[in-house]
C-alpha cells in the first residue's frame, strides 16, 4: 500500500481550519460540536456482546476527550491527539489515572513516528473538521497508523448541508475513499444519535486490509 499523508506545510488547510482558529473556538465559549458525553454510537458498541477487544487506540481530533475517556475506561490504551491546546488541557484535567497519552499535535504530523502502532483508530467529527481536500491524506494516515487488521471505529457526520466545518460526507464517499485500504465491516445509520444529529450520522467499522 502506498500512503501519502500531507505535511503541515502543504496540508492545504485554510486559516479557518488552523490550530489557531480551533483554539479560538475553544476559548470563545462552549464549542457547538462538544456533546459533553461520548458519541452514543461508541457507548453502544462497547456495551454490545461481543464488544471489540480492548487494545491500543488513537483518537484523532479528540477535542475535550469524551470518546477518549470512554475507551480508556473500557481498558483501551488510548492516545488522544488534538492540535488545540485548550482541548488537550481539558482532557488532561479529566484523565487523571486513566491510561491516556495526550498529544498536542497536528494529526498529519503523526507519521512516521506513530506508524503501525495502533489496533484501533477512533474517528468522531475530525473527518468533517479538516478541509475536504485532505480526505485522501486522512485515509492514508489512518491506514499508516494501524497495524494490519487494525480497525477504524468511526462516527461519520453524513449531513447534506453545504460548506463547513462541519463538512458533511455520504456513505458512498466513505466507501469510495476507504475501500482501497479497508474492508468495510459495518457502515450503517446511527440509531441513537443525540437529537441535533439524528438521521445525520453513520457508524463505520473498517478493517485495514
Ligand atoms: C469538531 S471538533 C471535534 C472534537 C471531538 N472529536 C468531539 O467530538 O468533541 C474537531 C477537533 O479536531 C481538531 N482538529 C482539526 N484538525 C486537526 C488537525 N489537523 N490535527 C489535530 N487536531 C485537529 C480540532 O482542534 C477540534 O478539537
């Protein structure tokens, strides 16, 4: 598999999608995207029988870390990545004794340092937060971070409004972008989204080929 992730210099992010802009959103008050709880789709996944076996997991664009905390509480060795310092600080305050490694870092700068280190990658409103032109690089990044057979566990924001962030996607786009590198194990509408996202989320379980 050839995987080309964009470097920080040529990532194509416009200024509204920069670390500074995201940090300002955190500092200006309650971020609209922050559910104040883990994604219900992840809570259901981990409560199901059988649940995914605990392992190493990287949470991309972790924000204040509600999903990272959930996975850590379930025994996963979590690495939470976000380039906004306020997000990382908020998670640090919550994490306490849980096994969470915190990284204030651009996700597109994780490789080669973290290549092939994770059983799971966790995606929730990061794919919709980056410039859509970076989506091929995001797919390549996730493929590079995972071990062979590793899984992307994702809640995709499948809304159809124009513009962003959040930039919407479709199940067809997810299949088209990920299938060259991943087996699509599951890609289905989320039944228990929070009310503001009802009918606009798909849960995906994608296994690296
Ligand atoms: C919409 S928020 C979602 C946060 C969290 N996943 C949640 O659901 O609450 C997107 C997050 O991704 C982070 N982010 C966006 N682009 C990033 C990048 N290139 N590298 C690291 N973090 C990034 C932002 O700082 C922000 O915290």
